[in-house]
C-alpha cells in the first residue's frame, strides 16, 4: 500500500499545507488516460456481446446449443464474482496503470483465443476455444469496469469527476452498441463468422499497444483535490469491512447491482426474446442500438447536471422509477406481434433512463463510502451486480418453455421457439422491486464532498458554492458524524 492517506506518500499531513498554497493541480494527460480506459472498456464490451446478436448463426456454424451460446455471455458474469474481488485489490493496491495494462493484455489475448476455431481446421471442440477466449476477456472486464471511478477520483478535479466517470462508463455501453450493429452487419451467412472474429481483434490489439505506450504513472505528481489526496487511505480488508457495515452503501450495491444484472440479461437475451414473435435479428440489433444510443445521451445530460448540482441521490431515485416503468412496458409489448415502433420507443426510453444512472451511481458509491478506496467502492457494486446477473439469468432461462404449436417465430436455432412471457414479467417485477427498495431505504451524507468542503481552497475553489448547496439541500445530507 501507499502512504496512509493514499497513493501519494506525502498526502497526510502535507494535505493542509498544499491546500493552503493552492497546490492542487489537474494534468492534461488525464484525458489520455481516460481515452485509453474508454477504448479498452469499449473493446471489452464488444467482445462480450459479439455473439448474442447473431446467436442462431453461431450455433448453427459451430453445432452449439442455445444454452452454450448463452454461456459465451454468461461467463462474463460468472468470472466477475470471484475475480472481481482480486481486481478490487489490484486497483487499490497495485495501481491503476498496471491494472489497465494487464486488462488490455487479457482482452487482446482472449480475442485471439476465441478466433482459433476459424484459424485451425483440425479443432474438434470449438466451444472450448470460444469459451476460453471469452473467459480471458471476462478477466479483463473485472479490471476495466471498475476503473472509471478510480481514474475520476485520482486524476480529475471535483467539477469534472462525474463527467469523467460518465465517459469511462458509457464507453462500455458504446461497445455494446457496436456489437449490436457490427455483428449482424458482418455475419450474413456462416462463412462470414471468421471475418467477424478477426475484426474484433483489431481494436483489442490497438488498445493494448496504447496502454503500453501512453500510460506512464498510476497517479499524477500532484493530486487534483482533497478527495484524491486521501484516496485509498484504508487498507483493502479494512475498506471492505467498512463497506459491508455501511447500510446506505449496501442498499445502493444490492439495488443498483440488481439493475446491472437486469440490463446484462436484457442485452444478452434481446434477440432471443424478440425473434419468438416474428421480429428479425436486424430489428433486435436496432433495438439494442437505440437502447445504447439513448442511454449515452441520457448519461451525458445527467452527468453534466450532477457535476453542476451534486444531486446524486435525487437523480438516481427518479431514474430508477422511470426505468421500472419502461421495463414493465417492454415485458408486455415484447410478447405482442407487429409492434416495431412501440418496441423501438420503449427500448430507447429504457436505455435513456436506465443507462444514464450508471455513472452517477458509481460516483454516489464513492461519496457514501469515503474514504474507502474507489476501486473497492465501485468494484463491490459490480461484483454484486454480476452475481445477481447470474441468478437472474438462471431464473429467466429456467422459466422458458418450448412452444408446442408453430408460430411466427424467426428464431433459427432449430429447436423450436421459446415462450418468454413469464421470464419477462419476472424481470420487470425485479426491476420494480429494486427501485422501490432504493427509493425507500437509501439515505446518505456525501462524505467526500463534505471532506472537500471542509478543506482549504484548492483547484475546485470555484465549485465550492455548488458543493455546499448540495451538502445542505436535504436534511439527510448533513456532515458525517
């Protein structure tokens, strides 16, 4: 571990001295670091979901079952549960630069391994290589997905943290968008599958080279804020203990983690759900694209708003409620035929309300758990989210049954269409449950903002009125005892 107050050895007693001298500083190369992490997160997300939009064609070409195809996405969730805890330790103890470089290598290596069945003609079991490659990419995800909150805290001043977190987090959503659009565009027939697998290698390799060449240090020479100077001031185990005893944090982790699980399953199962009622894979890809595009637009708007007002809690509670309404609408309309316009609109709203709260929730996780390290605060949320995602996937798929009679299905797995009515209603019910629990049970002080407001003027001096207003705008936002 670094010094007692974080990654800067002098951060403890010297914090007040530096603050008095106005010595906090933001470096321009923070944007380069953000670019590398964003590209890595985008590439990793494309690898995760690249099979889902063309699941039927992949299954036919490699002679796989629908369950095996689902595992190519589900492995991301499974791997993230045990190795997510290791990634939290790596981020808070080994350093952001090394964690990012390692993640870039695993991401590139995984993209190569999963392409092996198309490079060698004598491979007897292609599923082993496909799943093995996805597993390496899943390991990379555990290092990538927690990074934006850590980077925002260490490198960006207070008035840019939510925006930086939004950019890093939404780059993962952009990767899902690329996969939804690119995979169907590349794979028209089974012969196009090698082209698709090779195409996804290129951004993974480029990101690995950028990580090696452009990332020189985990932290800037001088911290940009009081919160950055005190980052990771607790040991790994001590931080985890505090998190599990923090009621507000655990409510956020369980409820938002459930939202992560629901959205992961929505993205992975969208094509299978829609094809049953006659919707094409191209339309499913369009719905997935609208889901992401409007999600990014919502995240940009909400990130800028929260950076300005610091209304983290209110923004997430409203976003959760609106997301639940959109999820219920999707569960009902997705079981009807010929509702392309309505479905496209619902997917757009689901992304706009649901995705927009993700970066704000990561910032709020850090705020309500300060001074626990950002890697632990953001990471534990995602680990719980992946665990809940696995459980939700098991529940949803276990409730599906084969249609006994012919239908208008466009599914091409050769095993008969599935009935997704009960699973979709369960998904909507879970979304409503998590939203209600969060609205009713979540209340917290903004610990990091309070620490920065109590400190001497720094680089974010011009932002302190907004911070002070945020800290005093509601009774439960009083200073931490």
